[in-house]
């Protein structure tokens, strides 16, 4: 087994704690808050910049899925394309 760590930054549009933001090129559009998780059930949140530790199994192969969920918001976003760019760092 080889130990490794994965760390995900706050994204291109900033982020703090567990919240990151999707943004539009439309300057009138508010950013949409979202959260990342390690599991599809949304039980293992990925904090901004906090390393998650694990071990590479004997197979030598690891999948590192990320799941996103948009937060509930009290407003309707403007129509358009929203995006974010994340930096994922894996160290071993």
C-alpha cells in the first residue's frame, strides 16, 4: 500500500469551507454556490484546500471520483452557461 493525499482548491471563482462557486460570463448573473463530495450520496464533503488521505491498494490503481451538488438558493439564476475550474493536487 502506498499512502497518498488529494487536495482540491477553492476554484477559479473562490471558495471557503465547503462552498465553491459556478460563475457566468454574464456580469449580471450571480455566482451559484455548490459543494464537492467524495461520494455519490453527498455524505463526504471536500473542504477547500484540506487534504484527504487514503492508500493505494495492491492493484496499484485508484479512482478519484468527485461529485458536485448545487446548494439550495432563494433566487432563480439567469439563463446561461456557468462554470468553475478546480485545481486537484495528488501527492504520494
